[in-house]
C-alpha cells in the first residue's frame, strides 16, 4: 500500500508517452525532443523531487521499443523517485512491447510498482492509497500492434475487483494507455480506443468517475457519463504534463507546462522550431496552388495558432477567435476531409470544453 493521504492533499503528477529510448541516435522527425531525452528527463525528474511530488502516474508508451535497454533506462529514472519516497503507478502501452519481453517487464518494474493485487492473465494491477484505488491496465494486444485490447480474462478480473472496491467504498481511478472515448476524426478508432467497448459501461455501473489515458500525445478532456483525462507528452507539442491534487472529497486536475532553463532552453527551442516547420510544410503541401503566397502564409499562420491552442489544451478558449478569422476558415475549408481537416474540426466541436482543468467531487 502506498503512503496514506489521511487529512492532507496528495499531489500526483500524471503524464504519458515518455517514449524513452536508449538508442544513441533516436529519430526526432515527429517527436521534437527525442534526441534531447537525457537532459530533458534529468530536468523533469529533478522537478518532481524538488516540488515534493507524492506520486508519478505514467499512462503507457513509457519506452520507445520495449527493448531491455529502453526498460533499464526507464528503471534508472524511476529509481531516483523511489530513493526519495515518491510512489509510481505505471501502465504499459503498445510501444512498450514492440520487442516482446513482457516477463522481463514484470520482473524489472513490479518490485518498484508494488501492486496490492494483480491480474493473473496480464500485467494489469490495482494499487490502493487511502480511499483511492488505482487500476493500472495492460491493454497491449501484441508485438507491434497499435490496438488497445483488454483480454476477456482481464475484463472478468476487472469486474470482480471493481465490485470489491465499491464494497470497500473506494474511489477508483482507471488508468489505460488507449482512450475510452473516440473523436470524429479517428478514421481507425480501433487504433486509439480501448476494446471491448463495453468497458465504459462497466466502469460507469461501478461508480467510476475518472479515467486517465495517453496515446494521443496532446492534452484533452472528454466529458460524458465518466470523465477522461488524456495526458500530454513531455517530449513534443508544448511540453505539458498534468497535476492532480487528490483530497478526501475531491480531485482537482490542471495542465502545467514544463519550462526549460539554461543551455537546454536554446536546444529545445531549435528542435521545436524544426518540428513546427515540418508540420507547416505538410499543411502547405495541401494548400499549395490554391491561393497566392500571401494568402497561404496567412492561412499557415492561423493553423499555427490552432496548433498552439490544441497542444496547450486551450482550444476551447480560442475557438471563437479562430472561427471569426477568415484566413483560418479558408484553410479549414481547403483541408476538407483530409485527416488534418477532420482532426481540427473535431478539436473545435461546439461541445468541447477546456482541457486545462477538471474538478471531480465525491
């Protein structure tokens, strides 16, 4: 059992998709800071210790390939927290088993994760802290599969344990790598969303109020019968992470941006610039020959506005401004039914709300 919250607020930092790679030269074509992993993670873990974090929650794709070297690198960082009495709850993602090694994963990490109860059919487990129970689910389907699937035996284990935790009057937080909810832009939702689909109903029936997941790399909050926090990726986008304050009667979540300093700041700025230019080149390829250079440059600028808002979880706050801008609307029209156009429209749906904060009462 983790250290008890008792009458104080318990501080958890939650993130996803570390994609830790022990490779001496990982590709940063899509994820801007892959080559700066060591100094970035050094700074981030130093921050966790300095800010007296009680718990780090990782929602999968914690390593890039699941190789033995990748896993040992991750363990090296997690050991830093264990030495400072900071707890860790971690569920795996699809990247964590690209190389196999499920048995080694359990041998290496479970002594540190200290499950209170474990599913005998997978790497899923539960861990309790005071009146909270965290279900850390293993939803990887198999080697190099992008799908998120809970085994039938694991679903049965989940049913039994949810009933038991309800009887104990525990507040359950469900953790998975793949998402519980789907967006309209997802042409292949099975690559993003958790199967079987009736897991959502199972959680609702057992009074679960909060799901946390990853996989999308950018922050989002879904609201339905059950709230879902999609946690951001530290190495890309606006370098965000989540902070949850867990009290006896409520949970308060907010997005935070990680700020770099010293010589690392200049390196991060340059890597982000290159990644942004690559993204803009994709947009420009779709928009080219539709208008003159000036009009295309203005449309690209507005798409950059949207991208910043999406990556910082502030699309809701900027939606009206974007929809009043003719250059943005023209760009959206030209993107049409491409994956980019669908993604942008889904992020700006009128039912969307801020991804910056969430409060749940018990």
